[in-house]
């Protein structure tokens, strides 16, 4: 395994996009890094910032219309050339320096998929609103009920996959928005892949700071859990 593809879905992140690219570039790992940025038709100036970037290690794609995080992630999976893939949000909530934690079980030949859990320790964690935590834990519980897994954080952004896993699911993925998280979980669970979980740090931002997911996405996640575990496997 020689290359890690870092898929960064972006929508209206003009204040953080350069910072997250710099953080990813500076990560010290044994693999070559391929940064794949998919802009989901940003309207705040992010698109223009990306269009002016001159970075040979970044491959940048622009969606023709706004479709959602899931659509951007799927595009990144299809464009990537790595032996291993990871999803990285552009909002600075998660620390790219922790890639090595997720890589370890894969490089050791123990895991095919690794989830980075915000709830089992591993580093500093910003205290989240009570309702946010309860919602995350409920969705994880419901997902586990259908998949038979015992994850602690199904909704985490940090999901890392071996190339073989991506190749087996990328043409099946359908979720356009935040339903991509329960769909990915269902796909890998029912695919019989070896799944590990490691603790990561978390610096969650508030809605005032730009957080985009809302209660409607929580309702949609419930439907996605049911749909991709029972009706679309």
C-alpha cells in the first residue's frame, strides 16, 4: 500500500479550506498523499479560492450543481487512485494528524475499514450540546440494531477504507446528503468487511460557527438506516 486518497467534500468553507489543506499536507505518514477536493457548488467564495490554488498534490473537482456531502464523497471515491481512502471534512472539527491511528490496523493487515470514534477517547473533545450527543448515540444504536455491529460512533466523518472496499461499494452508493454515513456503514457491514474503531479527538463547531447538519438530516438518517439495511443492500 503506497498511496492514501484524502477525499475532502467542500461546501461554503472559505474560512477553513486553505487551513485544512495545509494541515493535510503537513501530516507525516509513510504513504504518499493524494488530496481530492470536491466543491459542491459553493457560493461564498470557496470555489474561487480553489480555482486559484496551484498545488500539484491536490486534485480539485467542481460539481455542476449543489447536491450534498454524499454526492461529493461519491465523486471523490470514483476519482481517487489510492490504495486506502479516508473522508476529511473541511470544517477543522477533526485533526488530520490522527490519520496514523486509523491507518495502523489497516497497515497491520487486521482491518479493511476503520472508524474514528469521537466517543471512546483518544484525545481532547470539545463538549457538544446534549441534544447533539443524544442524537448521535441514538442513530448509532439504531444502525447497530440493523447491522449487528457494536460501533460507538456511526456518524463520524473519519471513515477509512482499503481500496477493495471502495471498489465494491462506490457504484452502489446513492445518498446525496448526510445519509452517506449510515449508508456507508450499512454497505461495509453487510459486505462482511473487517471493521475496527479507534478513538479520535474532536473540536466540534456550533451552528453559529458554520455547522450545517440539522434535525431534518437526523430524520433522514433514520430512514437511511432502515432503507440501506432492509431494502437496498
